[in-house]
């Protein structure tokens, strides 16, 4: 049997390290390309990227429920380094980040009020993963009421709500519990006091957020509750400190799952705002708020300032749609939540391997076209020749085995000498593509991503004979240590009919009553999601977005699997932070549309005319399908 299997090697069969063949099946489908919209930047804007970039990391990492901002001043960076006993102890349990690997941070938002004698309460626990290779940031939030085993070092202390780990064992307990639950290495720990969050949001002038519905609670007399006061109306608006904190912590009339969605929405909104409109003067204002309320621990010590600069510049230049939200499915319960182990593992896998091609492929599927990304070419249709370029015995064989296990076709030369590169001085792994073969470059990029730090280049003439006709030739460098990165799971949604009905009557009369109060044309959604009805509490709102900019908001309630609010925002304001980085632009029947994605989900479609913009905004947890979102946008018609 062993001899028979060996014969598969050299005949386009995937080979493992023992010489066994791997022959996985797959289907070939063509690739369609789309053009991603890139906003133009002036020279002044590009010069400002350095200053703004240094503020962006804590925008993403400082507070899971709301974000924060890093300062580029050396003194401020020193001030946020781990200094409390709690964070210093926890930092010892962090994992050293290997070179050229994605970094993972655990963000703990806690509420320590004046008069508290203990360490306070942990209200937010979120993992963030920054991957410069794929230019992606992933978020994974844990519901505070999730029941799990709580750890403090190597000792189990209880089985309780996950946020209790902080109360029982401080930041180290929270860190140990999340590491045991997920099996992930964690390289950074960031703790943020909610008092600091309020100050940060106020000092940056508030954050522009799309509020999906009416939020109201007031603790007076017999109506007093244990929840914070809040008074927000639906629509895109600037939210200040205390209102922002109340928004991201709200769960009075919904659940922890919606609160997580609001927290992650706020992180992205803050990043949008800082990327589009920030200055050194605003940076000066947030110095005190950061230094007194944020602590950052990293494994092995080292220069925190260098770490901040590296990640902040990466975060500032993050492409649109490259913010990914991993979600724990299968949650059950009300006051106490539980989830199957398999569902937690699936969420961790999504967190580790975000599908960066999801927006591109999802758009293609929604329009009934072939998938646009490289995922339309499965591993079994990508042939690879693997050469040893570092001189380490077995290095190329191990790489070939790992690639074969992932389904790639490995081509090995019968002559052992032809399996080595001409020299052994390759530091980074090289992924060469044969220009003569269709889709070879895209295939090589896909393979290069598995090595983390591999360089992409056309196949040079000196290696053509050793390639043996393979689509991709990999020369293994010194930085390869025997394992490959996890492969991204294709999250492209399947094509489905739009779930809509023709029903302009719900909002037409409401809009007609506002025509004389606004200075731009209004549009009526003639098509709505099939299960939706106009919101009873606040169906329509006419308001001033900012000085000189009007807006009208329609709010609908969808009852699909779980209820969720979606809306139509109509405004002539073209410079809103939310509009600055569209994923794609499409012209449909002469009208101009801009698509904004969250991973594979279409979060917003904007119909742009010469006089105004008309936004179709999905629910917090993206309940409306991509096809449904597009049909609603196409159904917008002028109010006659």
C-alpha cells in the first residue's frame, strides 16, 4: 500500500511528509473582478495620516464597548503602560507575539465607581485581532452572562458568568478564563475604566453613530430601574460621552446580544470618525483621559511606543469592509446564557480566519454573478511545486505535507536535487506564480497568506525547470517553522430571493407631511422587507444633523428570526464619516449606489443623487439579506 501511494507523488497528487498521496476533489469556477472604491486624498491629508494613525489603535483596542484613542506622545504612552499591581500580574500570563504574526488583545472594560472598595465590575470583554498580512481586524465579544468555567492561574475558582472572573481574580482571572475558553494565545491586555471612556468621547467632540431606534429610560419615582438613564432618538447623530456609554451598555428592553452589537458598532463608528476628521489639537485634549483611565500590558515588556505606532498606522489604513465580527451562535437562556462547545470553537475559528474576500464575493452572488474572489479557485485546482530555500533538512517536505493536507496539488520532481532552490539564502518564503497560467497570481497570493510573511513575485526564469509546470512555486525560507496559518472559511452567503413586498403606503403619507419642512427631495421606499412594519413608537423623524444639514429618518421593525430595527436615512450631507469608505460603487439603471459591508453582510446601501443621499441601513445584527437590502434601495422613488 505504501508503495502504491508513493506513485501518486509527481502526478499532481498532494503528498504528506511520509510520502502518502492526498487526492481531494473540488469544483472549478471562473473568477470575476470588481473595482473597489478608494477615496482620493490630498497631500495634506496624506501628511496627516501619521498623526491620525498613531491615535487609531486604541480606537479599536482601548475599550470593547466603545473604543478609545492612543496618543503619539512618548510621555502619554509611558503613562498607559502597565503600572497597577492587577495589570502587572496579568501581563506575566500574556503570550509573546512571534515575528510577522497577527496580534491578539483582550480588552476589559470595567466600572469602578467612587466609594467602591473592591476592583469594580467587568462589563465588557472583547478580543481583537489585527492581521497586517490580510489587512483585517476581527472582533469577538463575550456576553457578560455567558456561563463558563472560571480560572485563576491553573486553578478553577467557579462556574459562573464570565464577567465574574474579573471580580474574583482581577484582570488575570479574566485573561486566564478567556484563554482556557478559546485556546487562543493573547499578546496584549488593555483595561479601561468607563469614567475614562466618557472623558475620551467628550474630548473628541462626540462620536457619529447610526442609532437604530428609540432608546429611553428615566429613573424617577415609581418608574425607577436598575438601568442607566438614556434618551436617544433614531437616526445618524453625534453622541456625547454619557449618552454614548448608556447606548453601548443598554440592555433594558433587549438582551446582551444586542448590547454586543452596539459595542462593536461603536468601535467602528469611532474609527470612521478619527480616520475622516481628527487633528493634533483634538489629540491634545484626550491626553489626560487616556493616561488616567487606560492600562496596557504586553508580553515580554519591550517598547510599547513602537507597538502602538506599528498597529495604529495599520489600523488607520484599514480597507473598507475589513472589520469582521465573529459571533457565538447557539446561545440560549435569558439571565444566564450558555453555548455549545462546538459553537464557541466555530466563533474562534471565524475570529482567527476572517474571510477578507467576503464583501467582493457577496456582491457578486447578490447580483447573480460568479464569485469575484480567488475562492472560486479551490485548493485542489492549484498545483504547487515546493523547493527548499533555507538548507534545513525536511523543511520543504513539511511545507508540502501541510499544503497537501489543505487540499493543494503537490508536484514533486522525481530527482531529489530538483526539489532544492539554487541557493539556501532565502529568509522569507517566496510564492512565485507562472504568468502564463490563468489565475496563477491570485492562487499564489492565496498560498502566500498561509505562510504569513511570504513574498509574492512572478516565476523567474532560473526556477522554471524546477517548477515542473506548477501554477505556484514555493521556495521555503528560514522563517518557516513547520506550520501554516489556518485557512479562511468561505463566508460568502448563498444566493437567495429578496424577502420583500411592494408597500409604499406605510411611509408615503408620513413623508408627504414633511416635504415643505426640508430643502431636499424626499424618497419613499416602495419596497420593504417582507415581515416589516413601520415603527409605532417613532416611525419618522425630521431633525437637524448639524448646522445647515437636515435629515429625515424612517424606522421599520423586522420580525424575521428575531426582531430588529432597520431604517432609511435621507440627507444632503455628503461628508458624514459613515460615508467616507464605501466598499463598492455600482450603477444600476442609471442610478448611482454605494455599498458598505461588514464582512459578508451588506450593512448599508446609499443611493446618491445630485441633491441628497438616501441610506438603507441594516439592523444591528444584519438580519436583512444582501439581496433584500439591494431591492429596498432600488425601490426608492421620489415622493410625488
